[in-house]
C-alpha cells in the first residue's frame, strides 16, 4: 500500500484486494489518460482519476505486444494551483521503475528541492524527441502530509514585517551570488549564520524555539523528496473524498517564501487551521513542470 493514500482520504484502503479493484476502476474510468513511447520503443500509459477537488490517484504502466496494459505502479496526487518557482528544473529517472524525480535549485529555500514528478509523460515525450532542455518552464509544487500541527503565528508589527522581508531578499541575493562563486557573498553568509547561531543559542535558554523560528524547510528521513516544514497558512478550505467520504484540508502554505498547496486528512491534523496561523509537519513533495505552450 502506498504510504500517502490516507492523505487524500483512503485511510481504510489497507489490503491488496481493495487496491486491485480501485486500480482496475481507475484504468477503465480515468478522468485523464496520457500515452507516449519511451527510448526503448515501449508504449507507456498513465491513467488519472480525480476523487475530489485537485486530488486523485494515478496508475502508470506499459502496453505489451498485444496492446494489453500492464500495471506497474500507482501514486496519490494533489494538483497544485499556482506557480511555486521559475527556476530551471532538472529531472532524473528512478532506478526501480519508469518514474522521475525533479530537482530545482531555488534560492528562496537555500536547499535543492527534490520532488516526485507528476507529469512524467510530457517529460518523456520531450526527452525522446530531443527537445531537452526546454527553457521558460515554471514549476508548480504540491505536498501530501500524514501528520501536522497547527501553531499560532509570531506576533510582528508592520515595521518588523518590512524588516524580515528586506533581510530575506538580501539573503536570497547573497545565496544567488554565492552559487556563482562570489567569495565575498560566501563570507558574508558564513558570518551571518554564525551570528544567528550565537543569538539563538542565547535566547533559547529562556524562550521557546518556535517563538524564535518563524519558518523552516529541511529534508526529513532517508527519502530525498520528504521534508519537515514550518510555514504560514495563506488559505485553507475543506475537501471531501467523493468515494470514501473522508474529510480533508487543502491548504496553501508559504514556507521560506516558497508557496505551494498541501493536502492532509482531517484525522491527522492537530488543531484548527486558519489563514495567518502556521502549519508544522512532514510532507511528501510533488511537482508539475509547466512546459511552454509554444
């Protein structure tokens, strides 16, 4: 069973018989279908079925010589609704199956974002037709979560908000310069990190860590597309799985100035989400590469 099935409302789907029936239903009654031939002349197929607003399941596999579809794997998805990054994205195939991981170096976050690629069929098409690299792409990120906690925001006045935004912009510019080899930028970043460490080390003896850290985005566990995050909730609305009736939360999160959508089962969220509050939890990051139309 896929670990993140419960994030889109399939918490009761824990045996293979149920999953086999659902996979057959997705292939026969898919909302969208996509096909392409890979470099080995094998016809690939992807069948997606929506079970609620922007949530669903994808079944991927290949066709044999008799044009019979052979199921390979499935995964739950959340379709993102905005543009998360305009930086260039590189893609690598997973070793075990015909699925792909995307890598985006966005200076807003400070780490390389590794995500599970949702639209692998258009990417394989571009790869086989030798159109890569394609310039002018954008990236829409989304995430599924199995556990989360709602936290209150750090109270800041307008002057403090402007100062935080200014410091964030300066740091982003320094990171971009450091990646190009600017030694002065690298040195400045090093000294800033040392100052932050010293300041937090003193304050944390008397204050709670979450009153000092407003937001963070860092790798979690051994799988490279999973992260531990703390971010501000920009928007939230309930979503219902049409098949199981389970209630979910669809939230828009701003984390280190990176904006993406997140879906979590209401059973797995501690607290009441609302715009302005913060979400703390672990996520599985997915991404959809928006290729230029021309």
